[in-house]
């Protein structure tokens, strides 16, 4: 199934327009069964790989590369959504990007995969999605795992599994859905329970800022949450540095971490495509997408705005509800 | 009796002048309200609100011009958008979102400003001190 997709991807890559100078695609990681993103030259098409474990979002790389040449990119539904968002914010020119869209049934959560699979990771030869099962092959043995045991949770609520705006589409178009049942379920808990839940979550946060670094729409060069953006020289006295204006404290107490995460997701209102990179990158495995999805729900229900609209959410002012 | 601390971000053109009017017309409102003058309610970063709570505020008010009256045309619409998003998020994480308020007060509404501030202070007084986000010395 995904070997067919891979063949089609390679075939499309061979047919690329002449002015494409880079291909951003998935390459199998050494010693592990998953794919990582690589920038390839059009001559290196044979290195490409694709499986349900190809979960990364290439938009950030494309954004940087498209400044210097035309880029072809292999993108799933959410990736194209991010690319469209970056285009809306004038970070990417559409004519600089050639999108090979892949209709995506959902990706595998690597953490779940690691626990479910019985082979050593370095011995796994292939991971294929056939029907509703994932077939893992290693050393001539085979293991079947139901796909819904491994699927990345956010993919269950995917709004756009099929890329909307792409130059070629591979695979059958799939229907997305708008479903906030998990958020509604969480909102039924009473206030103190919710507070306790999030305090537990944020007390684990180590503020490595990986969620910010990996997020394709967190591209600001100077970030608000950095301890200080003002110039510091060796001569700056400590008192002056301590008095620099900061929005956020330097401690890693749970409530400071909460402020960090609230600030972070507030900047994503109406922009987040739900690719889930933040949650995959988080070393403490925090449920960060819950906050993003809550904001998405507010944007849908209170402002009646869909991220697919042409005007960015922040500059659209006629959608405010009555006071 | 518990003495709450209330931080008010008041816009320079309407709400600050309204607060000024309340003062010059000798209307009483609680001295728990501490006003920070900003040029526009649209410049209030949600981070400032959260930081105020971190630093020990019991309530935060953003006060701006009525919709359509903004000195910078649309600043208060941005304020409102941010207010809704932040308020919904606060509710979601279980913070007492009643402690955060948006108030439209024009330069002529000194009376309204004083009344609203009194009512809000009384409400916060009933709710008690804000301990959830307050910075604790560890």
C-alpha cells in the first residue's frame, strides 16, 4: 500500500518541472524504522521513502529553502494547510513551491509504535499499512497491529486529510471532519479538576522550548518568551539585567510554565493546522495539542472562522461577536 | 478584611480620561484599583495580564474606548479579540476567569467607571485572594 504510494511519489518526482532545485521529502532514518525529513537534489530521488511513520511537517524547511529557489515538497493534508497559512502570511510564494500532495490516512504515533512492536527497532525492514492493519516485517517474521491502536491521536480529528491545494495528488481523496468531542468532554470536568490536571501537566514541563522551535508557524526571530531580547554586554550589571522588562519569569514553576504555554498557543489562534509537531517533539510527552484544539474550537464557534479562509484570522475584525 | 489588588490597563484617550473625570468630579471608587495608562487597549499584550496575575494581582481589567470610538480606529477590536481568546483559555485551564474583565468606558463616563470599578472590587473581595497563578517563594 505505501510502497505503491512511494512508487508514485518517485514517479512524480522524476516528472518535476526543470526549475525545481530542491526536493524536501522523507528519508528512512538509519537504525530506526521511521522517516525523517531531508533536502534532496533532483538526482537523489531514489533515497526517498514513505510510510505511515513519515509524520514530520516539512513547512518550516520549505519556508527557508524557497527563498533561494524552487522547492518540490511531499506534503500531507496538514502540511499543505501549514504551507497555505505561511503563504497567507507572505512567508512563502506559492509559485516557488511545487506540492506533491499525499492523501493521508493518519500517521503512526512513534511512541505507541515503539511499545507495541516486538522486534528490535534496528531490525525492522518495513512498516506497511494494509487495510486497517499495520504490518511490520523483520528478519522474515511479520507482526500485525491494528492501525487504530497506533494512530496519532490528533489524526482522529483531522479536518483535512487530503491536501486542498496541490500540484499533483497521490491517493484517493478522503473526507475530513470537524469534531471537538474530546475538548467538550474535558470541559465537563469542574474547574478545580481542570486546574489540577493542567498543573500536573505543566509541573512536568522543563521549558526546553522544543514545542516552539519545531512549530512551523512559530517563525518569529525574536520570541516573546525568551528571557530578554535586550542587548547585554559583559559590562551590564546584574541589577540592570534583572530589571529588564520580561513577560515571563525565568523559573520553571508550574504556573510560570502555564503562562509560557498560554502565551504560545495564543499566538497560534486561527493559524494552527494541527500537524502535532509540538506534541511529538515534547520530551516530557505533554498533551499540548489539547490547548491548540481548544483555541481552534473557540475560533470556530465564537468567531465562526475557518483557517482555510483567505484573510488571516488576526486581521479579520468583522467576525467579533456582540459584547 | 481582604484588600484585593486590581490592575487596570486604561487607554489614554477614553478610559484614563474617564477615570480622571471620576476623580475630578469627586466620585468615590475603591483605592484597590491601580491604573496603568496605555496608549490603546489594543496594545495590551495577553502576557501582561498573565504577568500581573503572576505578580500577585487579584483582578485585572482592560479598559478601552467603546467599539467604533477608538482613537486608532480599530485598536479596541483587537483588544476584544485577544480578551475572548485569553478568557476562554483561562476557563479551559481552570483559572478563575471572572477575575479578568473587559470594560468599555468613554472619557465622559466617569460615573460608569467608578460604579464598575466598585462592583468589580466587591466581587473580587468576595472571591478572596488569587492564589492560583501568584508567584510563590519556593
